[in-house]
């Protein structure tokens, strides 16, 4: 909940509300209370690091978060492609080995 998260990160509730308005966070709502997931907490940690430690403004944070999301998506797609290629190569190899043994 917002109070617990604010205490965790030593920030004001308005800060989290601002991040939500800016579209940086999308906490779930249960009856009007905001519930933050582990992913939300990591995102808050990233935002605070960018703004407090590195001095990045909100527009910069938005760009960085979008780039980070795109990189994660591309990495996931690349992993899926590598899995597919590995399965395909393994299947072709096994098929070729069966053919070779059948020829003997």
C-alpha cells in the first residue's frame, strides 16, 4: 500500500501519485487502495535512482523507462528465437542421425 511503500523509500505519497499520473507506475487498485507489486517496487527504485542519484528529469526518466522496456522485450524475443533455433537444429540433427543409422 502507498503508506508502506513511502516508508520503504522514504518518499512522500504525492511522489508516488505523481509517478502514477506521469504513467511511470500502474499499481493495482483494490477498493481505492493502491497495491504495489514487486515489479512496481523495482520500477520505483529505478526512478528514484535516476532522479536522485543521477539528476535525470521526468522527461528523461520516461525515455529511459521506455528504452528499458523495449530492451527487455527485445531480449525476451531473442531468447525465444534462440530456443526455437536450438530445438530446430537439435531436431534436424536427430533426424539426420536416424537417417544415417537406417542407411547402415
